[in-house]
C-alpha cells in the first residue's frame, strides 16, 4: 500500500522527501477516516461499520466501511484510498497541473469520501469528499500538488433552514483556519481541557479533553474522552443496555461570564499508539506516537534497545494534537524497549513493543 517515494522537494517552505510528504498525507487521511467513522457511530447510537479492504493492480488500494440498517441512517459508507502510478502526458495536461513536461508523469492521490442516507425523508442525504493529489516528473521530482474536495446536501423535502445551517456551519469552520486560531463562533473544533480531584477517577494525562460542537444559539454539545466517561452505552443495575449520560451532554455558555484567560495550562502528553513496531522503508522500523492538546506540544528524545542488544536514539517534536510515525534508525524489526526523555510535555517512562 505504500507508494514508491520520489526524490523531489515537498514544497517551497521546507525540504521534505517524497516518502515523508506522502506518509504525512496518508496519515492525515487515515485520521479523517477514523474520525468520521467514530462520529457517525456516535450519531447512530452505536451501530457498527463493516470494513472491506481492496487493492488496485496499478498501484495502491483502500478501505471501505459500510453501515446498513442503522438506528438513524438507513445506509451509509465512508471510504479512504491511496492510489498512484503512471499518468500519460495528455492526462496530466488535462489536469492543469504546473510543470507538466513532455515526458511521463507519475501521480499520487489519497482521499476520503462519504455518503449517508438517513431513515427519515425529512433529513437530507449528505455527501463529502476530500483528497490530496500530486504530480511528479519521470525523475521523481515534484511538479505540482493540491488539496481538493466538496460537500453537498440532497434533500427529499427542501427546507431553506437546512441549507442556511449547512452553509453557516461550513463558513464557521473555514473562518477558523485551523487549530492555531483561537476558537470563536459556532463550529465543531472547540476543545475544553479540564482537571479535577477524584480518588475514584485517575486522569491518565492529568486532565481530560472534552470536544465541543458549538451552536449558533450560544449552546453546545460536549463529548468526553471514552477513557474517562466510558462508552456510548452502559449496563444498568438490572443488566439492560442504557445510554451513558456522561458520554455526551448539552449546555449553554454563560453570557455574563468573563472571557479573560484562567491562567490554567496543561502540558501536552506523548502517547505511543502502536501495538508493535512497524516495518519502515529506509530509516528502520517505526512506531506511531500522538501528542495530545496542551501547552507547547511534545519534544524530546527516545532511546531504543532492541532484543539483539543494539541501541539507537531518535528525536521527536510534535505540535499539540498531532500524530506521526517515529523512525527508529539503526534497528532491525524486532522486539524493543523505548525509554523517553521529554524536553517539552510529558511522555511514558518506558514502552515495550513486540515485533510486527
């Protein structure tokens, strides 16, 4: 599934190998795929997706997830793909990409698409796709790259209010320009970090992250981390499955409260998300790590000792809320012990990983 890496420059901003550039795009699309799957699982009150994996003979493949006969959605699918290969010069020219030469071009594309049909005809069907596309010349040098996509509603019974809410929400998200811009106005990317003292509940990172979907009327829907609040359904004292009241709740902002900063900050926490060492391409095996939201991100060094006694050291530096594969140079695939020395944020003292 991993495409061959060109040797070109990622962008005018920084020198990034083709392998690293594509790995970053693939990781981003995978996260979008997983996040969308989790969102619609929650919206459909716990319905499950069936996943199928497919391969493309010319290069690449993908994962298709389908929900059928759900509580809210009659049918829906969310799919991701990574495809690459040769692109004839005429086809490349029709794409309108920069730097298309008379020689053979190579293309790489990865994206997510979804469509969901609600049971109720009063609720519109929603469609969305987002993708990353790039062109390289016959020598593997990047000539052009771009992001694209779109989204729309298909109503059975059109209501102007649905269209207005849809466009207002899209505009609010676009106006935020990402997580570095302070949250303002309606949208689904608000986060709230909280801590509390409860001897019955240990906070793994020292705090809990609640995600807020803020509505235009000044209210919001908050979803807590499952490692603290539990899952969507729980068993009551009689053994019946009931909705977990802590999983998601609604509230409103206090219009008379102060907007002044509280002065309370939480450090970002590095977490090892891999269950085993992954096979790397040229820089040895890899391990996936995640940096939680918090102050200043995660940075430091990790010392690795393999089962055969070889050792290596690697550096990590992630912004808050980012995930990335961490290359472990100089090691062969096999069991290893990782020891972290954080410079910024927190990190586990040790992590033991088996061979892939």
